[in-house]
């Protein structure tokens, strides 16, 4: 995404609102990071937010857009398309719903 004058991603500014205690409390409440190694709930919610903002049509498109931007890769840990699909199917939807409704 675009860089602002501080050389920060605009996307970073957007996620500052849901980062921190707010998201951590939701993750603890629904225990969505239990036995998670790489693709945690925070990365999942940030990647879904990026997916919607950029208007991506598929998980493969999301993976290619994030892998080509090094600053974005530090913010979002996007796994393989198959792992992303599995997490979409198994992770508790209420966490993402709370993040996006508020």
C-alpha cells in the first residue's frame, strides 16, 4: 500500500486501532491462538482486512500482493493458500466479526 511521508504504510496506520489490548483480549476470550505456530489470529485478521481494502478476488492474489512488499510482510504473516483456507474454515469467526464490526 502507499507510503506516507514518515515512510510508514498507510495500512499500518489503519491497524493501529485494533492492535494491542483490544485484539489480545478477544483472542484470549475465544482462545483462537491455542496451538498456533505461525499464522496467529492477529495475522489472520490483518490479512483479511488487507484482503478487503485491496479488493482481492482470491487468496492466491492476496498471497502474491503481500509477498511482493517487504514492509507488509513484516506486518502480516500470510501462509500458503492451503493453510490460509484451512484457518478460514476452522478459526472462530466471532473474533474477526468483532474486529470488523467495531
